[in-house]
């Protein structure tokens, strides 16, 4: 949300008045979107002027998981998760270094950094705002992946690990015995 304000910062304005005997007028600008803007001053019968103005992000206040792979297969490493450090207004925040703790609701999950090294943390360095990581789990299921850091609001996402293709046939149950000339009780086998 952007607003021009009077010099006392009490009223929203769309124009300023330069009084007789004065050669200038002042205004203030408020915006929640970090970006570069061009301001134009114009008045009937006068040449217009332009100036550039930059609104920088506020201090980091939250982590946001921007992208999540669709799913992975048990025993394989996922594609990239991307987490972003943001200010309270949702702008990418580049100031400072942030260490992000990674956790999973699965006890068997393992995180990997961009160098494919096993890790439980990733770090966004000063001047940057995004970092990626990967996830590997040998257990199939739907899990919650959480990113957290001291003094920042955490974020989480659901992630599914699908079973790998069957690699063996396992006999789960078999009766102890049967009598000659009769059918046995059921035997149960399962693909795993």
C-alpha cells in the first residue's frame, strides 16, 4: 500500500501547494512494497520533473517456503525446497545472516544442502534472501517439513514420500501345518 503524506505526516495527499512567496513544498511517501519507484512532479504550464526513490525491505520477520517438490520416492533425494527470508510485508529481506533449522515429522528423514551434504541447518547470508535444500526419507508417507529460526516466524509444508517400486516378495503369514488331503489355512505374501 502506497500513500503520499503531508510534511507533518498527518494526512494522505495527492498534491502539494507551493504558496506565494515560497519556492518549494514538501511531502512524505509511505509504501509497504520494497522496490524502486519514479516520482513525477507536474503542474499546468510548468515543465515536469522526475526522480527515483527506493523503498528498502524492513527487518526480517518471517520464513516462507516458496517452492516444494511435488513428492519423492522412498530412498531417493527430493528436488529443491526454496525458503525465503521476508519482512512483515512479504518483501524479500536481504539484511543479516540467518541460520534456518530444518525438521521433519518423520524420524527417518534426512535433509541435504545445495552441495548435497547431510545437514539439519541451512544459512541465508547477508545480501541474499533465498536458500534451497533437499529431503530424503526411506519411509513412505505424508510428512510435515518445518523451517524455523530464532526471532523469525516459522513456516511449514506437507510433503509426500511415495513407496519405492517393489523389490522383494515376503511371506507374512503361514499356518503351522495342515492335514493330508485338506486345504491349509491361508498363506499371505506381500510385495515390498
